[in-house]
């Protein structure tokens, strides 16, 4: 039977999202009949590679590390209300994640749940480093054929829809296109055809608006006095109410903080979009240039006008490899003439490193004056240094290298400023972080076969 | 007559990243700002704001139905979040770098000076 309306809530927009967001969503969804879904988007570009490193260290791991924190509070209430869960929290080990979820469900007394695993995104068995070097887009990071840590294709919605068709209550995936977490349940519920491009595009747009969780309900938006958002500490996460023709309303649970209005939705429509007439996904190409937003009530925006075009013959893949070490160290100067002392500290460290490790590029930031707006070459900082006022200043140094000795040298030289630097330097902190780099490839979709496995609960 | 105002008084914005590419959605606080900003907030203007980062390309997309523009800047994120030496490799703060740019606007389009505070420009519906 084709559904009349579908409700989808988004409880997480990234792995570090709030674990208590699902409660109000589940309460709101539980008040409706018909198909209802709760999605968790947890895989940023690098998250999967970090998960792969976890799995190499321990074959039972490799799921998104926050899986239990995010999912545990939602499992029993979703099961009780008949709300199905879809998440890419499987990370580098969807089968391992599913086994854990199965055990937690048993522990929570949720009997008879069907858990499905969507796999097939891992490309390391299909392509070599040389293949990836040839298929790289927007750069040449892979041309030296580094040792690859993870390589995953962005799968589409079909496998998720099929898993739901087979009766899954929980669908665990690795890498899928983020909007597919929403398009999958919509294809399952409405039976949209594979070439119904406008409807698929509408579902992709709904997914695009939900995939970052609270970013459409007042998160990443508040600017006090200009764009005020009530209740940032109790933000409501979004719900899409979708009609069979693909038009939908974005809203949030009653009694929560945050807001849904034209401005929050417009900002999120264009988030991480390049050409608005051609947003490429595995399932269709979305054209959002004709999208219109209508306020239909408090915290309710109706979204119409998505148009779709046939899906691309290629899939995007993200390839991660070792990126050396990031060395960061900071020191503070404050009070009279702090700016000159801070500038002298920068000059001193840069000169020292030029002698000790001439090939190391050292970045300097002056936190509170020029840091995040600055460029690594220092053009903006150098133009600012003569003109800013004294204050409570923090100098930050950063460098990246595969040479541990050079990285440690930078940290040591910043610490040495305690004695051998300008007057009144305090509060040194230093940190060495292993890095993962990532690159994008376009691959022939025929080389990728999604696999669906169903785990039955006893 | 024109007056220099910061883009912040005319628009709100959100930035997003993919690799070493930054996009900034600029959304007019009032629909009437769209046409004058279309003339003034050009690709060259935005490239100028980001000149320190040496963008290899700046592309503007227009969304008249949303009273918005989408700017896509190539190679401005110091390699992107996994490669940048900066604190904000995502470029999440950079929407506010663009919003802090000053732009010459026709006096008649702007609210009187005493009403031009951001509080009056919230454009909210609530």
C-alpha cells in the first residue's frame, strides 16, 4: 500500500551531535500513524578513515565511535512506537555496528527487531592506488600513490529502500550519499520509480535539508540581535512531512527550542552546494533554482519546486591516506606593548625554524587579532601587525610534516620562548596530531554493487 | 547618492566546504536588496575580499526566487579541513569575512540611518 504521508526526523547531523536530540523527535513522530523514520547522519569526510584506523586496531570496532551514545537512548522508544531507524553510523564496519545494535536491543528488551546492513561502499578490493590516482578529481593528491587507508563510494538510496522493503526496522550503512538516508525511506514508502526524476529530486532536497540535523532549525544560524534563536540549549531537530508528490514541510517538535523559517531553510538549502542547478547525487541530479518556500504556520516551511535530471553514470568516492603530523603550539602575551612582544615571538620562532628545518612551512596566527580570517602565508597578519591594539593576545604556530623530528622541533622552540623569548610570555600549550588527508574520485557506478544483509533477532 | 554599508547590514550568509572549495550562500535581508547586490556583489568583488587566499576561481550563482546568491571559491581553504594549517580548516567563519566587506549602496534603498541598525533588519517572520 502506498503511503499518504511520511514523517522523517533527523536526530544527528554529525558524529559529535547531541545525544538527547532524538527524544522530542520520537515523541512527535509517535503521535502520527503511517510510515515514520528517524535518521542519523554521522560520517564526515574524515570520520570513516578514522573508523577504519579503529578497525585495523581491533576488528570488532570501526563503527562511528559515538554510535552507542547516539543510538542507545533512541532504540527502545523507536521500537515501541514502530519508528524505523536509518543511519550511516556503520562507518568502516557496518556488520560490527549491527552486531552491537543487536546486543543492545536485546539488553533493552526490544524483541524481534530486524536489522539490515547495507555494504559494498568499500572500494579497496576493487581499485588500486594507481586506479585512484587516475580517477582523482579536483586535485593531484593521489598522484604519488600514497598508502590508502580508506576508499569508499557514496552509495545511493536504492539499497536502503530495498532493505526497508525486506522488512528492516533498523538500517545500518557505511558511506552513502547523505540525502539517501531520507530518499531511501521515501522510495520505500511511496514506491517512486527509478526515473521519476522530479520526485527523486524532491526527496533528495528533503534529505539535504535534514542531513545536518539542527542546521535547518536554528543551529549554525543564531546571531544575537540580528538572527535571534530561542532555546539554543534545547534546540529541536528537524522533521520533514513528505507528501506522495514530493512536496514537503520542514518543521520541528513542539516545545523545543530553535526555529524554522524562510531564513533558516534558505541558508541550509545552499549549504555545501556548488551549482544550484546541478547538485549531483547517486540517485538524481537536483536543480533547486526554482525552489519556493512558503510559511504555512509557526515553525513550518513548505518546500516546493525541486526539479530532477537523470542520475550521473559516475559515483563520487572519498579516498583517505596518511597525512603526516600536525604540530600546533601556543603562547600568550598581554598588557602594555603586548603586540610588539607577540610580533617578536613570531619573528623569533620563524627565524629559528628557518635555521633548524628550512623546508618546514610555519604558520603563525594571532588569536583575537588575525587567525581564522588569515592565510597561511601570513599576508593578512603582516598587514595587520602594525595597526592592532594591545590586549590579551595568543600566538599560535602550526606546521605539517611527515618528519616527526621537525614537528617536535617546532613545539620545543615555542616552549623555549618561556625563557629565551620576549618578556611575559605564558601559557604554552603544544600538541602533535596525526593527520589523514582525503581526495575525491569519480568512479563508474557499474563497478559498485551494494549488498543488503538482514540480521534476524531471536 | 550612495552610502558605504557593510554587507552584514544587507544580507546573512552561511559557508560550507568540500575539500579545498568554499561556498558562501548570501541571502538578502530584504528582497529589494537583490537587484542592487546583483550589480555590486560581483565575482570580482568577492575575489577581492578573499585576495589574501588567492582563489583560483570565483563563481557566482543567482537564486532570484530565494533572493540569494551562491559563491563558490576554489582553492581558498589551504588544502581543506584535512590539510589546512589554520584553526578553521572548514572555513565556517568565512561567511563573516565576506559579510564584513563594505559595499556602496544607493541611499534611497537603505533605511534611514537611525533605523539601519541590524535589529531593524532581522527580516524575521515571527
